[in-house]
């Protein structure tokens, strides 16, 4: 196979100018994509979309733009291009470790185009970090790490092959801690005015009336982020979204212990409440995740195994060490040290030996002042 001729800078600039004119003329990306596809310039087109900060918009617009004029082969290539572009954008937004995780899940066919598209729509604050002049580099990195960690944790859960995972939106009327203790009341469709009976031949149908189960991880996570506005009649800012995980085998067997009937109101057995996500109704972003520690450890082992886990963790720790050294040694970051080390305390369980070394350095620095 002949080696492709290297494109000159002049040629690349000329093509990018053509893409911009076509997009402005047609008000969509399809004609520009077709030009790049036919000329073998998809790499140039991808760079162009990143430069004009339209990667996420391109991925999103595929759901509404007409693709009728494209041949089948072109549509397949377009879908693959959008997936790769979306993964690159997630990598840029949430860091290389998160990008590698997404790439792994994609290669294992655990996530597809729609998941990538949905993930690009969440946690809007991450898109504005670089334009916020009030944040330092260390603060930006801390926020990115927090978001990447939160989304990764949910991805681990929703790609668990053993569980049917869903969410219950509370509307802010009850806390996640209470539901974790008591279970979810299975009220059914209250608006119907009729008493809801339990279908023991298909327990899933009973649960579906109060719990939303998802097979698409990206969609599930986006719905969690948006969930604080659902029936939030009191306008509460921070709302708990309940995480439910039921073994698929138990659902297939219609295991009766899934639903408790020891009171007048049937309810989901609390053992299947895995925790909750606190989300903000104004920004549609995640504040925090409270999940059973054993479940988090199990998910981490299920999704992140082998060399990938080792390399990913090592890279993550290297980044963390660099951030810490900057925060400790540079006096201009004095004001955010408390917030930073509070974040380190939250992730202390990942590698206590390494974090303790950070603490020793912090104490040493304080003693020498």
C-alpha cells in the first residue's frame, strides 16, 4: 500500500477554510464531512472541529441532521468518525485517564455512539473551566479530577454485567439516606387512583412504575444529572437521585424478596438500594456520590482490570502528585489548600501509602515556615 502523501500547511488551511464556508452556508456539518471523507481528509476535519470548538455539537447534531443523501458506507464511516471525535472531546474535557477508560469501554462494546453523545451533554461546568479567569490551573485540575471520578464511578455501575441498574427520582421529598434504610415505596401510577398490585410473574413490570432502568450507560448518567428537576415542586437546589441495582438472575427468577410487603405499602428491599447521587437542579451537575463501599470496590474490579488498571492508576497518581507539589510549595495557592486536601481525603482510600507521603510533605512544609 502506497504511503499517503503528507499534506502541506497551505493545503490544510485551504481545506479548513472550505469547511467553514460550507458549514455557514448549509447550517449543518454534513457537506463539509462529505468533502473531507471523499478526499481522505477526515483527520484534517477532526482537527478543524476541535479548533472551532464544535466537536460536541457535531456529535450531537447527527441525531437531527438529515443523512438521507449519504451512501450506506458513508453513514457507517460517519458514525465511527463521530464516536472517535466524541471520545477525543471527552478526553480533552475530563483528562487522559478518563479518555482511556471511555476508549476501553468503547472497544469492549459496552458503550456506543449514543452513550458518547449523552456524556458530552452532562456536567456543563466542565466546558467553562478554561474561560473562567477566576480559577487557577490547580483549581481547574481539581474540578476536572472530581468530575472524572464521579462519572467513572457511575460508568462502572451502569456497565456492570451482573446487575440491572436503575434510578429513582425523589423530587427532593426524601433523602437518599432514608431510602437506603427503608427502601423505595412502590406506589405505582398514583394518578390513576387505582391500587397497584404486584405482578409476581414479572416483578420487573412492577418496578418499572417507580424505577427507571437503563441499558445505555451514557443516557443513564445524563438522566441522573437532569433528575433534580423531576417533580421538584418545592424548588430544592440539591436533590438525591437513588441508585438501584438488582442481580439480573434475581429478576429473571422473579425472586419475591425483591419486593417487601411487611407494611401497607409494598417497597423495594433496601438491600437493592446501592446509594444515591446528589445533583443540583440549577446546573444539572453532580455534587457527590454516596455508594456502598463494597459495591464501589466490586465495580472497580469488574471494569478496571489487568494492565489497564495498573497503568491508569499510575498515571492518575503521577498527575495527583504534580498537583499536590504545586499546591504545597507555591504560596499563591494558599487559599485553596484546605479545599484541595479535603478532596485528597475523599480519595484517600485509593492509595493510602501514597497519600500519606503527601501529608508528610505538607507537614514538613508547614514546620519549615
